C-alpha cells in the first residue's frame, strides 16, 4: 500500500509540476512577445511531455532502462488508444490536411525510426543525436510551413491549432515574480515527483512479481500522460477537437525524438525484452491505424474512439497475461 501511495503521490506531484511549468513558460513567452503559434508548438508541446522526460531521464540515470523506454513507448500507445479514444467518444475529432500530411506521418516515421535504431539492442550517443537533430528539423519545418503559408486556408487552420493549444491554458501568471516562481516550482515538483513515482513503481513491480517494463508501460506511462489527457479532454469538451488531435500528435513526436534523445545522451539505454517483442510493434501499429482513421474522413468518429478504447483494454490484457514477467 505504501508503494501505491508513492506512485499516486508521484503522479500528482508530476501533474502539478507540469501544469506550473507550462503556465510559467507561457508567462515568459508573453513577456518576451513570443507568438501564440510558437508558444503552442514548442512550450505546450514540450511542457505536456515534461513528466515523461524527467521520469525517463531519472530512470535511465538510475539504471532502470525498462522504465525509461517503457514510459515513452507506453505513453505513445496510451496517447493514441486511451486519450484520443476518450476524446473522440466525447466529440468527433477533426484534423487539418496539413497536420495529417505532416504530423501524423512524422508520428509513424518516428515510431519506425525507433525500431530501426533499437535493432542493436540499445540507444546510444549517435542514436540520440539523430533523434534530437530530427526533432529540431521537425520544429523548424512545422513553424516554417505554418507561418510562411498562413494566408492559405489549409495552413491557417493548422496554425490556429497550435495557437489554440497555448490558449487552452487559461491561467497564466502576469507578474514576473509569479512567472519565475511557477517555472522554478514546476521544475522542482517534476524532479521530486519523478523520484517518488519511480520509488513506488519499482516497489509495486517487486511486490507483484511483474517486470519493471510492465509497470513503466502501463502505470507510469498513463501517469506521466495526465497533462496530455487534461488538455485534450478540456479541448474536446470545449469543442476544440482539432486541438486535442494536434496535442497528441505533437506529444508523441516529442516523446520519441526529444525524450529518448535527451535520455540516451545522458546514459545509453538498453532496449530489450517485451518492448522489442511486442510493445514497439503495437506503438507502430496504432500510429498507422490512427493515420488510416484520420485519412478516411479527416476526423475520428465516436465509433472509432470506442474502437481505440477497446484496443487499449485489449493491449492491457495481453500485456498482463502474456508479458508480465
């Protein structure tokens, strides 16, 4: 029970830390005159992935590669099947043609790239540099395509999605003192929360006799995805369906290219066991399924949302009964 308490406490502290950091960072962007487009693309994109980043870095440095990798792979699976499934069940989710051609394709390509880089059983320094360089190129490409062609209806719609992502965060500090306090406080909470969460996750794995990979792919992954869940569900309830899809696609790209890149630079990460046998293929498969769903009608229907949720329940069942050790 103490380990469960640590896990829940860690998730709560991580969620609060991520919220504070995003609000503080948006406060900084407002003070320096950063455009809403860039704020939504970078600050919200990075901010909602900060819990995954801190947990994966902490796990890698602590010699727990299964949690580090499982957290990222599991988060990407949960983002698509669980979060988009919930949001689509609330309201059909639309996507701009530009985001479909660019972001959804990059999610698939990043998933496939991860599989290729992990063929030798690890992610090392060279792999990390490849991932981070590609992340920078993606950000430049995304900002350029949306700002350069903002006069066209297609690019304008895609650009408005990233602007709206920033506007979904309604409580942004106005004063400099509160802005700095939320940035610093958010970072501290993220660090403390990651340590508490990892302590609980490892304890639960040992107590249940299951692998750390299973805990990382499920409990830790869902816990660190709460910022994405919060923003996407809020957007869906407000009928800002395009924001929900854009937030998840951006988060999955940041997870694979940014989080694994930073983690592997600090410490080479082994990729082995069930992630190689099963989970990486599920991650690639669900990204392809999502693309096909979006490609057919430029949206996710409620029926497709239910199918995604059913897929996540199936994934959890197979994970526990066939890959628990």
